[in-house]
């Protein structure tokens, strides 16, 4: 996948030792449909590298097993633990997975839904936080495509180096 010029880049800020990535997307779908795509296992596979297994409620402990195709060594696919931090359907959903906090805020708009996604990165990926930024960017592109009835192969590495370089320049 290559980066679309119509896809807005996220912003990069700092919060102490953490890098905060913020993505503001406008989706042509009702908040309820976007909510289901963000929270239901049957839709997560289209855009997120892991499932979320467990009760959907504030304070619930969950596991996040990676889809086999998300890992270069599928025989050793990791499972992370996490916690649901916020659960207010269909407005806010936040969870911790490993050392990252990801927060989704949905607001109805004339066009459908404004989705603001914030990710607090404390322990960046091996190639640094620009890798995290590019990964979430691509995931949100895949979410938008999925909602539109299309599929983006998020586990292919096409376009990632260019996107990482773009985020490096922003940070």
C-alpha cells in the first residue's frame, strides 16, 4: 500500500517520555458502524493487527492475540495483555496493550463520523516511534477502506519506509 495524498497524516507531540500520535479522520459512516468496526472481533481483522479477547467493559482485562499474518514468524505469534480503560458506546473506547494506550473518540458529523485516535507510545517499536506512527496510520487507512467495503492488506510492508520517513520529519 502506498500512502494516499488524501489521507491526512497524524500529528506528533510529546508528553514527558511518551510520544503522542493523534490522527483525525472523517469517515462517511454512522458512529454505530464505526464503533462496531473498532470494537468487534469480526471487524478488527480487517484493520488491526490483533484481536481483542475479553469482556468489553471499563476495567476489564483482555488479551490481544496477533493475527498469524501480522507476524513474520506465525508459529510464534505473540499475545499481549491489556485493559479496557474507557468504554462509552458509541463515543469513546480506550485500552492499554503492552505499554501503549490507544484512545478512540467518535463524534457524529454531517458526513458521518469524526474519529480522533490518540496513541501514547512509551516503548517505541524497534525502528523507533516513526514505525509506530506509520503502523497506526496504515491501520486507520485500512479501517476506512473496510468501512467502505474495500480491503487493504495491512500486513504487507509496501510504503512503510516512506511513511516512516515522513513521520520522522514531523517529529
